[in-house]
């Protein structure tokens, strides 16, 4: 009887193992048959997860969200506007994404973050499709998983920023150039179209960087005659038709004001005068490579170092796509290293090339790559649930803005003491003035070729705001002592806290 029971248990275990293996094989077969569905759903879930719980932060996210909100309310799908004024920080394409999302889902946080998730998913699917065409489906699948589990990809697909859209279109430009060069010349048309869409997303860099990489590639290949086969004339016409639909219209409506601010301030000035001087250090983008492409940056460096030690590292002996991807990465890195303004997301387009190169180098380590990507996806999910919401809340004016909208008197003016929060405007639907020192008031107004062109929010002299007899004044908590000291010098002034959170305090100020 005991022998029977033991044999029975062994038999049951064998059956269970067989069922598990069968189920695993069934799942694997489904993934092999439907890679686009699996990668699309997996990436969309990862990129959307938790987005409903992330407030709109200052300063960049809130600028995009508020601009799209005002454009939609004004029913103006051409001219970006914020605080009731036209402004020319970025081209139109990303605003269209936000406006469409707001139209469907309302002016909500999840609506603002859906475009990043959707275009991130499209970037993943395109990476798989292109890599599978050139290398193999296995390498394409790995490249997609590497991209999904890269820190910066995860971060930006949860953000209200243009960079994921730019990533997709610039990646497509480089990929379609390569397919045109190696397969069918008609792919060159798609290269021009996606370069135009890149230019409608971020400006001239959308054409310049892929274009420069492709030209350098042809020079290295000593195949400059290929320029005669790239459909140049029709391609330029196609590019101009697409881009001029917005750029030409904007110039027709706004004239030199558009040229000065968009091309002068937000392109030329950004390239020549640092907008963020503290970040202007030589190692900035090296650090961003290791952080942004983590954990795979360390995998890539290790593999390259290993090949160097084995004396098998050779650019010349690499296949042509690998060479193009290296050139593209170097061009993106070097270009932004040379311009004055350093910003964390500028080199993000490199991840397309880096993901494919890493996948190519680690194709034989299929299971290892999958395991690492799953582990980091879990880590990101935990960060999103426990760390991201409180951190982002500290950099958002959601609580204060909602108080101004639902509880504060709508008849009293609102002033922000020595700072500003666009997210408060987004959440409150209130006009909020930024206070400026009286002797600096004329100097900080926009209208010149300098960074004051960004000061398009309502401005007021500090003395006028502090002497208002019945108003709300918002302070950052770290400036409370300075604010109270200034108020104490105003005869008959009285202040009372009406709302306070971890970052901001709202004061009701009256005066006899």
C-alpha cells in the first residue's frame, strides 16, 4: 500500500510537471505566433500602470498640459497658447496628441499621460518590426524587451513630454533610410515623412540628427553616390509640404514674433546660451547614458569591454546596420554634448540604437535578458506605486490648485510670491500672477532674444501685490519667513493661513 501511494505521488508530480511544461509551451507558442499583440499589450500595461495616480508636475509637464488645455478650450488647433497668450516653445504635433486625449478623456492626469504610453508602445512595436526584418525575430524580441525595461523609457512613457514621440519618428527616419539603402528605394519616402513628423514634434533637430548620421554613414561606406538615389528632390518636396502646413501657417498668422521666439529663443539661444547652467558639465551625458539606459548600459559596456579584451571589437567588421546604429548614437550624443543647454531627455533617441545593439550582442543569452527585463519591470512598478506619487506631489501644485478652484473665493485675485506654478493654473482654472521685484519688472518681460521670453505668465510688481487690500498670496513654504517679514512692514496688513500642504501655503491677505 505504501509503495502504491509513493508511486501515485510520483505519478501525480510527473503529470503536474507535464501540465506546467505544456502550459508554458502553449504560452510560448502564442507569443511566437502573436508577437505584436504580446509586446503591444505588455508595453502598454507597463507604460500606463499607475499613470492615473501621478499629478501634473512643474515646470515642464504643466506647460504642455496647460497649453493643450487652453488650445482646446479656444478651439485653436494651430497656435500654441498659455495664460491667454501665444507662445512658441515647441511645434504642434505633441499638442495635438494631448488635445485629442483631452477631448476623449477630459482634462485629467491620465489623459495627459496616455499619449506618452501609446507612442511608447508604438516605439516598442517598431523596434521589434525593424530589428526582425534586418536581424531575426529573436533579436527583435530582445531589443523590444530591453527598450521596455530601460529606465528612461519607463520614466518618459509616464511623463507629459515630447520626447517619446520624437523617439519614435527619429527612429523611423534612421530605420527607413537603412531599409531604403539595403532593400527598396521607396523606403526613402517614409524616411522623409517621418523626418517631417520629427520636425513637427521638436523642431530642426528632427531632421538634422538622422540626416547627419545617414550622411556620415554613406561617407564611411564610400558610397556618397547613393545620395543620387535617395529620392532627394521628391523627398524635400514631401518634407516641405508636411512641415510648412504648420510652420508656414504660423508665420502667416504671427509673423516675426514666431520667428524670433521659436527659431531665435527656443532653438538658437538654447544651443548657444545654457538654460540650465548647473547641468552644463562635461560628464552630464555620460551619466545620463548609464542612468537612462540602465540596467542595459552596464550590460552593453561590459560586452564591449569583453570584446575589446578578446580583440574581437571591430567597427569595420561589424555589419552595416550595427555601423549605422553606432554612428547615429555618436551623432546624437556629440551634438547635444556640444550645444550649451544640457537636459536629461535630449539624448533619449539613442535608446533605439542602443537597444538593438545590446540585443544583437546578447542574442545567445535569451533567457537572461528576459529575466532581467522582468525583474526591472517589477522594480519600476514598485517605484511607481510607492515612490513616484509622493515625490511628484512635492513638485506639483495639485492640492493648492484644487483648493483655489473648489473652496477659495473666485472674486479675490491670486498672487504667487517670488515663484510660479503652472500646475496650479492647470488644476485651478484661475489667473495667477507672478510677483516680480519692482526694479526688475521691466527687465523680465518677454520680447527679446533672451530667456525672459519664457516669462509669459501674468506678471505684477511685488509692491502692488503685497499692498492689495483683499487677495490670496501663495508662498513656497521655504519662503514663509521672508514673506511674513515683508508683510510686517506694511501698515494695517493682516495675513491668515487658509490652506497649507507639504510644499505651499495660501494666505488670505487683508488690509485696513
